[in-house]
């Protein structure tokens, strides 16, 4: 199976989003996490399914939440660059590629 690695800031984004949604409605953060996990599984099975943004960064939009997963597939690994809200400042995550 393809290994998934999170950039530390992407992991923080995920955790902060879960907390945010749990503070809005009980268990909503868990629902958000389930959707993220579903799409990460999809990426593992079909790593080129996300829309290509740059030479190697792809994005996959979540269905129920206004978030996207930005990732790189290389050497049989998926590197999650960001779990980004779609209204966040565009391209803020690019500095993570260095």
C-alpha cells in the first residue's frame, strides 16, 4: 500500500479543523475526519486522481466540507502538503515545498 506522510503544518490544519467543527456541532469534527480519511484512501488507491496544480502538486476537493487536500505523489508515497480551507489565501502552502 502507498505510504501517506503529512507535512507537520498539514497535520496541524487537520487537527485544528476537527476541533473547530467539534466546537460548532457535536461530532461534526469526527464526520470531517471520516471524510478526510475517505479521500486519503482514494488518493492511496488512485494517486493521480487529483487535479494537477503544478508540476507535482495535486488537489482533491472534499464533498461535504469546503476543504481540499493538496498532495504530492512520488516514489510510491503520498505527501500531504496541506488540508486547506478553500477560502484560505491561495498558494499559502507553496512555501512548504522547499
